């Protein structure tokens, strides 16, 4: 049977309160008493539970992480960044996967509150009234990652999706492409969906290019969906010279469909992705894409969360991580 704080107090001949102050580095404990308690703790190899420490200090040293999935490499790498900074600050992580379900996001927000986490990093396609009510009612320090928050007190970290997409499409235009299709992300995804599409549309408009409905298809973030979306574009009768995809997985699915149909990439159609997954350099042709650091995103989100927990000022309501256009073999100059 494991020892309790009451057992340590009995063995040391002191009160339970004195043991608590020693465990939590209280400054009012007599040095001799402290040495005595520490000696007993060492002899019996006593380890106070995280919950017990939390009850004493009103802290759990536990951070809740709520993300849709970890099969998506972007979230996996982002969690690596979170973990790096969490270790530095001495925090443990409780991870919950929502499968892109708002109902599950709300469930896990309540669960993490019940577990007395010190703060939460949340990835959601959009902050809804239900999210905000829980965070504000229970005063949970929370940082949104992967979307842009306009809610005071809930800062966010992501990248400038509009500018990144705009630059990617302008690159295709600079290479002589004017018939540029797009496979966009789901309509309910404010950043990866709407902002990346808005960057695409604005880049075309700035060059006087009018796109049609059959230039656009919608896909979830998977190669299988990208395959189907590319099929829809080609079967509509539109023959693009270039494709901009809202993610690398979508782009890879589109490439598979085109190659199955006998298209040569990039001779017949240039392909541009988004995310710079490791696989983009392994496929042939190597995929041109938008690079950004998911690790830095996770690290920045955790640093900002620590500031919220400590009630320190955060530099900005929203923080963008840098992005970079990566040109590889899947894009070539179009010759009319």
C-alpha cells in the first residue's frame, strides 16, 4: 500500500501542514524540521501525487491538448514542438483527439476542466459560442492553434494562410500559368479553407484572370479525397495547366489521379501543394509547396499559454509563424 502525506507526517513527528509546506518549498518551515521531513521522504521513497500537489498549490502542472488527429503529420509535428517547451517548463500533457467533431471538442474542454489542467491548447476549425462560454466561465487559460482568434483573452497561433496562398498562386502565374485550378479545403474551415481560397482568388484577380466554378473543387485533407476532387475538375471539361491544392495530401491525391489518366507532371500540368510534408521530397516529381514550421507553431502556442497562466502580457492577439515558397520539380514554365 502506498504511503500518504499523513504517514510522512506521523513518521517525521510533524503536522500534515508542515509536510505540505516542505513538499511545496514553503519558506516558513524551520530548517531542522525541513531536513527531518526530507530525510523521511528519502528513506521511504515517497512521491506526492500530482493531484495532491495541485490541491495544495492550486496548480496541476498539466496542460490539455485538444487536436483533431495525429495521423495528419502537421499535428504530429506541432505536438513535438509543444512537448519540447512543456518539458522545459516542467509540465505534463494530456492529449485528446476530436476527429474534427465540435461535440467532442466541447466534451474534452469540460473533461480537461474537471481534470484541473492549468491551461489548454485547442485546435478547432472555428471557435463557436459553446467553446467560448466554457473557456470564459471557468477562466481556463486557452490558446487557439491553427486558426485565427478574434476573441479577447483567447490568443491564437498559426500562419498567414492568405499571404502564403497568394504567393504560391502568383508563383504559378509568374511561370506563365493562367488556367489554374484549385482544390480547396472544406468550407467550414476558416483558415485552411477560406483564407487559402481567398489568397488563390485574389492572386488571380490581381492578374485580371476570371476563374469559373469548374476550376474549383473541394476536398478534405486526404489523398483519397484529393484524387476524387481532381477527377471532378477534369471530368467537368476544364483542362488546367496548373493546380494549387490546399494541402500536400490533397496535391498527392490529385497527382495520383492525373498519372492514372496518363498525364505527365509537370509537362501537362504543374502541381503546387501546401504544408511541406516530408513525403513531398520523396515522391516523383518532387512537390512544390508552401513551407512553415509546425514545431515553431507548437512551441509558440505553449510559450503564450505559459504567459496566460502566469497572467503575463502576450505580445499579440494573433501570432503568425513565417512561411516560405518551396519550388521543386512539379512546377515548370507553361509555354502556350
